[in-house]
C-alpha cells in the first residue's frame, strides 16, 4: 500500500525521494528572472535581513536548499516548466494591458478537446505544485505523496488551489515608481487550526512582474491522521510556530503581500 507521507530526507529528491543525480531547482524560474532583469545584477530583499546582491538568474541564492534529482528536474517536470513559461508570458501581456491575468486561461490552448481536456491547464498547476514541494522540503516537512504525484504528472487529481491576480506589492511600487523588473516568492506559510494549533495545510506564492500566483494545499483527513501518528517532531515544530503567531499576529499588510486571504488561520 502506498504511504500518504514520507520522512524528510535532506539528501533526497523533494519529489521522488531518490538520492542519485541531485540538482538544485530555482525558487523562481531562471527564465522568469532573465525576462524581468536581463543580465543586470539583482537585489534580494528579505524581512529582517540586509539586502543581498545576486549576479544573475543562475545565482545559487535563488535555489532551494533541498535537492531535486535530475530525472525529476529535467525530464518528468519539463512539460510543466514549459507550460509555466507560456502561461506567464500570456498573463503578463494581460497585466500590461490592464486586464486580469487569469484570463490567460481563456486562450484556445486551454480549451477542452477530445484528446486532452485539461492537460495544458493542469501542467501550469503542476509547476506551482513543484514549487510548493521545494518550500516544504526546505522546511523539513514530510514528503506528501498526493502533492508529489500530481507535480510529477502521475495523477490528474489536483491537490492545490491557486489565485492568479495582480500582485499587490508590485502595484503599490508601480504607482510610485512606474513599471519595473520585479520577482518574489512567498516562502512557506503554515496554515493551522486556531483551536488545536495543528497544521491543516500550507501556502506559498510566486510573483513575476505584476503577476502573482498563490499556491495552497490542504491536508485531507487521512493525511492529518498520518501526520499526527508518524511525525510527532514535525507536528511539534508546527505547533510552536502556530502558538508564536497567536502571540505575535502577522500584520495585515504581510497577508496581502503573500496573496493570502486575511482572516484565514495561518502562520
């Protein structure tokens, strides 16, 4: 019987668990960064830390710490990578025209056909799921079978929700400074039960220019039971952060920056 969750392995692929042929995946796709910034140096700004300079899209500063094996990174997720590139360019054209970027999915490329009714659409979501897997691994979370199977194209049962919109932070900056190169990611946000402080899911986001795509995963009941039974240390880690967030609530502006609906239980 297939497990629902697998133990975190810092040397294992965040998608399949293999230790052979490790590579490093970008938190923001290199092609996205090149389109935004070209060859110019970039400055990475993080809350509570001094700005850091990155000398190009291939900088190791943009990589996840946990590896992804070469077959997963270069072959099994190639179609989602390409789908993301196509979708991103169409969505940014809509943003530049003052239209909602989610309308990119209205293109004929995503229309149902007799042979492939949703594959192009699902491949965009697979790319987003892959990013969430990377953030989860960098936080030491167990590997979630339902999420990784979808990211690898082994299942069409999409386990994530996404909101595709104009990035609020970029909009505020653009109103002051005009259009400019910009990219960001949301790290990993823990979603927890407000009463028990137990994890119910995770959230992240990726922004390129004015386009923001949020990524939200919710545990199903069986996964929550497996987490409680087999991963007490990670459960405790989540509880500590949930309690810390009760003592020091996240500011409203930060929720907006993450593309998160304010009022949801998260850390």
